[in-house]
């Protein structure tokens, strides 16, 4: 990986997210560190060396692996492995690049920032190229580490790596100090910590295997976007969205937008890389509710974060079935793998401006709104009848915020094969276009050829645009099904807004 950051994005007239200067983001981050780092997190005098294996937790704040390592050791060595399977590998079924260039760049920025922030705490991040199961045992041996601390994952590829690292560490023999032959040599241990969700797995009022299958029971600007990687940018974005721009109080009204940086929080890329903790967001929401206003919008951000938790727990409960064609319920349906149709979707050449604009945004920025994701997913699986895994794997390649549990969880729902049988969605493109892009501003932004067309026709340009590759299954009148999903997404019992 190279760290020449601007080249891949230089051609885009992109709005930085956050739109703060590096100094302003740095100051917001320092303030957050100050507010949320308690003295008890300081080293409490354990012995020996511990390794912190950074994975999808590229942050200092609210990082339990760092805290535990620090508490248990005299010295801490933070390590990140640039795993060739992730950065140079391909997706499982269809062989797309495992990590697209934009996410790779975002992760490089996350690592650079993590290195800087760890330096401030007196720790130097060691970045090594290779597989964690090769690198960690050899480093553990070299520094005679007693433990490798890391965050636990839930999906199969990540679990396999955890297994291989543990096996590798078992082969390492660390001689113990003291009188010779009195203390037996030991192997370094792998200590895995749950830390990616708002709710801790142990705090669930049921075991993950009994996770309810229905979530409700569980409880404008004109520019593309360029996300700045790293914990400082993440903390800067929270500061900007909540406090500086005061957007939190209107989130519920704006969250279905598609154009510009501020219709939604845009926290997801940092959450996925772990540069931002959901618990930190929760604390900031509560602080905002105390200092400014508590309303449906402040509540709704947490509601959405609980969706993220939910899919993580679903992945823990259902294992690999979330990646299978039939999904967790093993639903049998006929799917096509028509390459030409799929490519027209992937490249934004379907003849439906709303689909094409969203797919072009994904390719150019690595991001797509939640509304857009639902629409393009529905179009691929319902109107084209294409194997949903092709769409999911393309998202896996491109998304800055790619997260296996959220991505495959949402795709299985969109394809009607998810764990919740009631999640069977069809999004009617004409209705979505009329509701969410009535003036065709979004499609005209990504498809400049539509700008000369009257606003109300931009989403329905007829012969002025490329030919439609497939007819729609339902061309209207299916608004009931369209709305079904949102009706079901009512607040669950996991979070109650504090009065
Ligand atoms: C087909 C499909 C694939 C998706 N793939 C991913 C993915 O790989 N990674 C990912 O983080 N999100 C994924 N999502 C969920 C959602 O689209 C994004 O989290 C959201 O658009 C990110 O923008 P935001 O941070 O501004 O969200 P906001 O609206 O500001 O929401 C705040 C946070 O809540 C969480 N959240 C919101 N909606 C969802 C949801 N439906 N599922 C899970 N978490 C949610 C995210 O962490 C998000 O950052 C997918 C959705 C669909 C329909």
C-alpha cells in the first residue's frame, strides 16, 4: 500500500467529510480524549510485554484491547498486519477485488492517524505486511509477549484468522524468569475482547443464539464526498455533525436524503474500521440531549446504531448462512447470474437514472446512502432477478464502510432470505424517485447528461437517456410493499430515550 493519498481522489470535486481543517479535527479529537479518558485507564503495573493486535478497531478511545494490555503489562506493542487476503485477495464466489482502492486508501489514513495518536500515548504502531498467523507468533516470540490482545470478530474469515493465530501462538515457547527449571515455559495467549457494538454481548437479555429474528423485538450540498480516514477525523465528524452544524436535532427528517454530506451522520466508514466507537457516539448523543435538545432525531441515531448491533449479533447467531444463497432460512429461489445484466448494474448503465446515479456514486466515492443501497439492492434482486450475492460482493469490494455483518445482513433482508421472514422488500423506482429526488438533483449530479432535461423528467427521461435493460416488475401501485419495511422498523425495547 502506498500512502500517496490524494492521487485517487484528485480528479473528483469532492467535499471532505468531515469538512474541518486538520487542526480543527485534531482539536475536537484532543477534547474527546480529554473528556473520555479516565485516570484509571493508565497503566496499573502488570508485568512483561503484551501485544495489541489491531484489526477493525483502529482507534485509541474506548479501545478495551489497549486498556487491558496496558493494565496487564510493563510494555505494550501495538501491531497491525496488512493481510494479503484482505488487500490483494478476491471475494468468495465471484472473484471481485476484496478491498477496492478507495477503502484501501481510507484504511491507510486510519493507520497513519492511529500511529500518530498512539505516539501521543508513548506507543509506536508496528505495521507489518503478511498474515497475522505468521506475523504475530514471530513477534510474540521476539518480544517474549505473554498475551496478544485483540477484538473479537463474528464472521467466518475473521474467525478463521483468530483460530490460526491462536494455533500459531501455541507453538511459541516463552521461557519464564526466576530460578532455573522452577518455572515452566509458557505460550503467549490470545485474549479476544468483544468491543464493536453499542451493547456488549454479555449485556444482552438473552444469549446470542436466542437473538430474536425481528428487529422490532430487539430493539444539500452539491458535491461528492471524500472521507478522511482515522480516529481524529472520526471524532472531528462527530463534533461537526452534532455540535458545530447542529444536524443531530433534524437527523430523522433528513436521513433518507441522497445528496451531500449532512443528510445523515456518515459515521459508518469509521465505525467499520473501528476508528470510532458506537459507545462514544452514544455518550455524545446523551450529552447533546442534556445540553441542547432530546427529540425523535437524537433517539433515531441510536435506533440506527442498534440495527448495526443487531446484524452483528445475527452474524454470531447464524454463522456462515448469512453468506449463502438461501440465507439463514435456507430459502429456495431461482436466481440468474447473467453477467451482462449484472455489469450494467455494477457500472451504472441500466437505463434507470436513480440506479445508475447511485452505482456511479459508489464507484467514485466508496459510499452510497442507505436509501440508495435499498433501492439498488431491490432493483438487482427483484427487477433483474440476479443472484443477490453478486451485489453483496460488489458492495464488499467498493464500500468504505464494508462490514460483513451489516452488508450481508442487509443484503439477505433485501433479497428476502434474511433471518426475519417479514423482511421482504420491493422498492418501486418511480415512487422512490418521486419521493426522494423530486427535482432530479441527485441523478443530475451523477449523470451530467440529464442536467439539460426539465427537473421533473430527469428521473423519467425516456428516449433522452440510455435504453432500459429490463422492465420493472411493478411500475407503481406497489407502494404498500414499499412502505412495509419502514412500518416494521419501529423502536425496539433496547434503548429508551433518557428524559
Ligand atoms: C444492501 C445494503 C448493504 C449495506 N452494507 C453496509 C455495510 O457494509 N456497512 C455498513 O456499515 N452499513 C451497511 N448498510 C447500512 C446503511 O446503509 C449504512 O450503515 C448507512 O447508509 C451509513 O451511512 P451513515 O453512517 O450516514 O448512516 P446513518 O443514517 O447516519 O446511521 C448511523 C449509523 O447507524 C448504522 N446503521 C444505519 N442503518 C443501518 C442498517 N440498515 N444496517 C446496519 N447499520 C445501520 C450505521 O452504523 C450508521 O453509521 C447497508 C445497507 C443496505 C441496504
